[in-house]
């Protein structure tokens, strides 16, 4: 029987494949996510509304606007809610430092009381921050010319390869069509009181990094954009 450390089995250090190899993302640039199959994605961060605090008329209006928005769509969208536990350690440390520097005795006592309240609250429940995102897609096969056979070929060959920088003209055309959809989504949900902002390249990288690398770290410090190699992300 061969042992696990037999030289015939162990042929030097094993190099694991990079994580990017298993992701659908080919590249992120100009505020656009480019997939390996040639598709494009834009990500919008959306505000939230407290539906329960609205009056009956306001609730009916919100539902009506949302229904009209869904009926106006001729493309799919993805709505994502991200729930993250908030780490208040640094916030409490800052409060303690400011409390020590406070010369007004009344304000000092109030800050001490507030610090005790926050510590007690954190010890009983997890403070969770919820963030909402809307993913707007576009695929080059939707603009492909020709019959069904041509579009099927386009699908399996990864579209026209917009991830290639040599084909930046195609990328700009597809990006313009993607942004038309983004504007449609923003306009459709504005009536329901939802405000949105599209994420730029840096924010997209941070977002996807946090999704694929969940950790207790609340804030990720990235190197400056000009030093980052975004190609092949």
C-alpha cells in the first residue's frame, strides 16, 4: 500500500487554481460588470421606505407605482437584500474617548449613560444593517442580428466578447443599451419613493469582494484605482 507522503504521489507543492477561475465575472470597468459569457450587469443601490408607517393612501400609491413598474419591464431584474451585522466596537471606543475629553459634567454623565445603553443593547441583540441592490442585465445576444441559429451560436460562444479591449466599440454600444435600462428602472421606482444610485467601478469591486469574502471586517481598504489591475478580475 502506498503512503500519502510517498514521493510517487507527491510531485512538489500543489498550486490551487485562483478563485477568479470559478467566478462568472470577467472584468469590471466603467461602472459595468462584464461576465465571461459577454453579458453586462449594472448594480444600483436602492433606498428603503418604511411601508408600515405610511398612511393607507400612501401605501396604495406605492403598490400601484410598483405594479406599474413591473408591468413596464420587458427584461428581467434582480433585487438583492444584503444583511450585515454592524460592528460597533470602534464607535464605542470613540464615544469613550470623547466622554473622557468632555469638560461639562452633565454632558459627561449623559454620554456615560448613553455608552452603557449601547453596550447593553449590543449584548442582547445583533445590530443589523440592511442594504438593497437592483441588478440590471443586458446580453449581447439581444442585439444579435440574424436568425435563431445565429443567436444560439452567439449564446454558446460568449457573445461578441465585449470583455476584450480591442472591441471597445461593441462595449460602448452594449453599455449604452444597458444604461437605457438603468434609467428605465430608476424612473419607474422613483414614483414609489425609492431613490437609487449606480455603483462605480471601485464600489462594485468592494461589493463583490465582500460577497465572496465574508468576514468580521466591516470596512475594506483598497489600493487606489490607478494601481489596480481590473482586467481579468
